[in-house]
C-alpha cells in the first residue's frame, strides 16, 4: 500500500505527540498520585492522632457518649469513611460509619491495627471497591510526656519505641477514602487527555499544512514529470515560492523548455532527413551490418515492384540480378575500408524479373568507435541513359561506317579516275603494238624461229599489260554504290548466266541449293554481280579440267533480331595451299600470272563486300576444293 | 566479188591506219579511216560502209553520239556498228564475244588482234 508523504508526516508527528504526551502524563500523574496519597495519609494521621489523644479520657472512663461525640466530629471531616475506637481486646467502644459497608477487616488486619505502637497505615479495598487507608493510632494513657506528635508521619508504619513509660489503652482507627482523591486524579488525567488530543489535532493540522507546503510543489513536480514523460513538453509547473522548491520549479521549467527546444530541433532534423530519403528519386536502401534490409524508400518500391514489407529483413542479394551483389570479395573489403563504393554500374532485378541497369553507390555508416552501424545503398535507374547510350553508340558506329565508306568512296574515286585514265592511255598504245605485231607476223615469213618467238612474247606482254589495266578499271568502278533492295539469289543467277559459256567450256557442272525465302538485302546489284563473277571465275580457273560448282544460300537467325543471308560457293578444285591462304586478298597476288591473272580479282571482291558491310571468308574444304562464304546483313 | 567496205572511226590515227593496213592486206576489204567524230557521219554517208568500227572515247564527239546519228540515218541505219573501246572491264570481257545482253551493239575491247577483228567482221556481215 502506498502512503503519501503527507499522511506519513502526519502520522509521524501524531505518534510523536502521543508518545511525549503519554510520557509526560505518566510522570506527572504518578507524581500527583504520590502527593495525593501523602496528603491523605498525613491528614488521616492528624485526625487519628487527635482523636486518640482526645479520646484518652473517654476510654479511661468508658464514656460512650463522649466518645461518640468525638467520633462524629471526625467522621464529618472530608474523605473520612468511618471512625472506630477499640479497646485492646478489639471491642468497639464507639464507632461511626462502619455500617456503610466499608469496614470489613480480616483478623490479621485487625490484629495488626490493635498491635500498633505509634501509628499504622494500612490500605485495602472495601467490598464496594473503594480504596481506603485504615489509619490506626494507639490511645495512650499519658503519664509521661509523649513524643508521638513529633514522629515522622511518612514513617508511620514503623514502630518507634516510646521513650516514656506510658500505657496503651485502646486504638483509634479512621478510614480515609481515596475516592475523591482518585476523582481529582481522574479529572487531571482527563484534562491531560483532552489537552493532548487538542494538541494532536492542532499538530496534525499544522503538520498537514506545513507538509503540504513542501509536498504540494513536489506533487506538482511529480505531475509535471509524468506529463513530460508522456511526451507533453509544453507543460510548465506553477511553483512560484521564493525558496529552494521555487528554484527547483524554475529549474524544472527551464529544463522542460530546453528539452522541448532540443527535441523540436531533433524532430525537425529527423523529419528533414526522413523527407529527404522519402522524396529522393533514387532508390535508397539501408542495410544492417549483417546484410539485411532495414529500410527502403518509396523510390525503391516503385523501381522494384516489391512492397516494403516484402523487402524488410531480407538479404540484400534479393534485389540484385541473379543475386549477384556488387560488393563481394575484393570490392566488399574495399567498401568497408574506404567506406564507400561509388557509381558502380550493375543490375537490379525487379520482382517480375525485369533487369534494371543502375548506377549503384554504397557507403558504410560507422559510429564513433568505428563499428559499422549500417550500409546505405543508393541506386539510380539508368535504363534511359543506357538506351540513349546504346542509341548513341549505334549512331556513332553507323556514322563511322558511313564516314569510312565516304572516305573509301573518295579514295576509290581518285583511284578510279586515275585508273581509268591510265587504262585508257595505256590501252591505246597497246592496241597499236598488237596491230603492229600482227602485221609483222603476217609479213615476216622467215625460218628464224626466234623472230616468231619474240613477236609471240610481245603479244603476251601486251595481253598482260592489258589485263592489269582492266583490273585497275574494275577497281575504279567501285567509286559509287547504287544500293537498292534485291534478292541476292537473282543476282547470283544472273552472274551464273553470264558465266555459263566459261563453265561449259571447262565442263563444270552447277549445283544450286538456293533458299527461296531470302529476305531482301540492300546492295548495289552490279557490284555484287561483279563479286560473284570474280569468285566464279576463280572457281572456273581452279577447275580447268572440269568439276562441280555448288552455290548455296540460306538465312541465319542470330540471337538478336538481325537476320543474315549467307552464300556458300564451293568448287572441287585443288584448293589453296595454306601458306598462300593469307595472301589471296592482297592486290596483285596471283598464282596465275602466266595465264593472264592479275591478282586483283579477290581484292575487288573484298572491296565490294566490305563496302556492303558484308563479310567474306575463303577456306579449304575437308573434301577438297575451296569454299567461299559471303555473309550479308538483311 | 566486190570488196566489203569497212569504216574505222577512231581518234587514234596510228591504230586506225594499222587496222586498215592489216585488213586491206587480206585483200577482201576496202577500209577507210576517219579520226574525227564530228566528221564521222558525213564520211559514212559518202563512203557507204558495210560495217563500222566505232571508238567510244573520242575528244570531240564520242562514239555513243556518233552511233546515235548513224542509227537515225536512212541509208546507214542498217549498217552494223561494232564499238571499239579501251575502257572495258574484266567482267565485261568475260561476256561472250563482247555481246552484252540488251546492248544494241557488240563491242570489242582494245587492244585487239587481227584475228578477233576478222572473226567479228565475219559474224556481223554474214
Ligand atoms: N577457287 C580457288 N581455288 C584455288 N585457288 C584460288 C581460288 N580462288 C582464288 N585462288 C587463289 O587466289 C589467288 C588470287 O586470286 P585473285 O582472284 O585475286 O587473282 P587471280 O584469279 O589470280 O587473278 P585474276 O582474278 O585477275 O584473274 C589466285 O591466283 C589463286 O591462287
Ligand atoms: Mg581471279
């Protein structure tokens, strides 16, 4: 049970007063009782002594009437209950008041009284319950001087030897009631009690209010503290006393004010920080040192499609593509050591599995002792940027290609006009030489074989020079591409048609494996035809003793959407020796110079193919012969 | 049997004269040389050839234009024309006997030997 401070103090004070009052009363009433008793006994002794003295004569003469008068005079005195005069044998010579029921003695008691020498005080309770002093004084027949008067009353029950010769003739006994004395004592007691009670009541009141003066402000402080604890920092106590408690109150109010100010500051700062996190467009994820997600902002929820509760408490790996975190192993160490990992490009994975490219940054928050509190992960969605980058990259590549093509075209134009000029200027003299040689061959009929041989050499040389000039013209004709969408099969067919004569002459069979569903490809028809013809001519040259040429086309779908059209041209010739395989595209590399080869055929093909952004590869087939592959982007 | 008349129109005079020499040496042809494109039509009208060799690239009027006018001349339009040209690519040479599909006239690539010329004449005039 809880007892308030005020009640406690009141009880303490009351107990204190009661105790001290009781002690005082006990002492003073004790004193009072003793003095009352002494007073009664002295009064009784006086009375009895007087009676004994006065009744000497009456006893001696046994005059009852005389004695009776004396006795009545005594019983009229205050507090006297009875009065008896006895002779030595205990016979009552005269009495008064004995019938009132107080005078009942035991034998022993009577004997003692009769044996009294100077005086005897005995105490008993009468049958009526009244305390009574029985005082006995001997009645002396005085022949000599008596000292009884001068005896000490307080030592009344002591036997003093009489110093004179005297004879005891009877005993005077007086019964003194203590009832009135008791009554007086009782009255005093009662007064004391009442006074004490009044004091207690007053003290309680005074205590109550005095303690109140201390307790009330404390109670106010307690109330204030409770209100404070409940969060109401606007509470102020109204203690205004000009003392220590007043100081306490002022201190309390100041403390509350300061507390409120600092709390407001804190709340403001926290709100501010919260608002920043909540309103950030970038994803913010707070991770515990154990790698669990502690908090995410709305941007994260929007980005990943998870609900907040689906993320809180989960391992951070959940949000990374295939669970691959950017800080593992080396990078994690670096992160912990340096405290941050900046702008690292990685991928998040949304709830629906979507891959989201992000610019990820992590930073470690440490307390002042250097242990990790949390890791703050921010990420910016860079899908758009990635897209733009890709588009830019693509545009750049295209631009580069176009530029390359333009440069190439320009180069080709210079080479072309040069080549065609040279070819023309060279061919005319060659024509003249050829006509002249033919003339001489006709006219110079001689047995000298060397002349015919020499003229033959001239003719061959003319053909060779002419072939080179023609090759240069081929090269020069590449300057401008005239692209349109074509079915490559058709172009290949036309090249085959133009080559028919050649193939027939060399007994070469043609096998076609053409895919009829080729997508259209943007090409310069004439140039591609030229490339096919050059390739076919090489095949025909390699199979001058007959063989089979296979031409196949098909569409290949690669992993992305770009389709490609692929052509294979295979022959059954001898193939290309490994050591020369690397040189066949070099201009003027030929193994067939004596048969009029210029070594420009495949360089022209390469040029055409490259300018169409296609690819060419030439390799020996396992079964023998050569396969040329052309790969076009559809 | 009368000699066939052959007209050579070529700005390269030495070449034209050598061709003339070689063809006339066979004894079967009467050959005339014209080195100016601008004069070609007039010469042809006057000469009345059975076959015309026509150079494509000439300084004043080129072979194509000459052919255009000859094709539109009443007397000459049936006369076969064979182009002589130095600007022939290898691809075109492979084409059988210098005839490109769709081309109205065959052509011969320079340099050309006597035998090829005679083959060509025989094919065109027969
Ligand atoms: N199908 C093939 N079989 C064997 N060898 C080949 C084949 N195609 C090319 N070559 C080799 O590659 C060389 C270079 O070929 P390229 O077409 O460039 O020149 P060329 O054919 O020799 O001369 P040109 O094409 O001017 O007649 C050839 O000389 C030949 O040795
Ligand atoms: Mg070749």
